[in-house]
């Protein structure tokens, strides 16, 4: 879901391109005739990253850095055949790739380009698990 005005639903195996400056909320939905007992979603990827522009007008880049969005899990009330879990809002260009040394200083790097693989997991009341993934290009 794009918090800046658009909503897009992706099927398992689907993909979309994100505007790096927009805000997004990831929602994972599932239904199962045996009932949904647990849901989870998570995301990670490898990216080209850059620092913010410093006081000297410089920005530094590193490629191949990994970052992730923490797992969000939810237990669904017994008797329900559907459920959803909502993640925290994020902006792709503010996803941190961590702090790394450059020119003798530790600098924080942020996502510029890459693919975020988002996974979801649904477990029904019989203990059966179904996984789904989508690719979000930045």
C-alpha cells in the first residue's frame, strides 16, 4: 500500500516498482477453509546504497549491502477463516544499509536501488503453513 495515494495488491510471485520517496505500508492477507491461526511477513534485500549529502556537498556510495524490514507476526482469534497483518510504514530511500567506514569516518548509508523480497507466511489451525513472496524493485 502506498501511503501517498495508491493501493496495489500483488499475487504470490508478483512484482512492483516502488517510488523511493513515497511512504509504504505492507499488509499480508490470507484465508484458509481450515482457519487461519498465525500470520507473519518480513522483507530483505541487497541494495546499492548512498550516504546523505554531507556539509561539504559530498555523498558516498556502496553496492551490495543488505538490509531488512523486521518480521511482523500476528496470532488470529480461533474460528476465523481469514486474517491480515500490517507492517510499519517505511520509505525505501530511508531504509538503512547500516554504518560503514568511508574516508576515515563512520557514515550511515541508505537504499538507492535494488530489490526488496517480501515474504508472508500463513499457518492454519491444522498446523499447515503456506508461504508467499513478492518482489519490490526500488
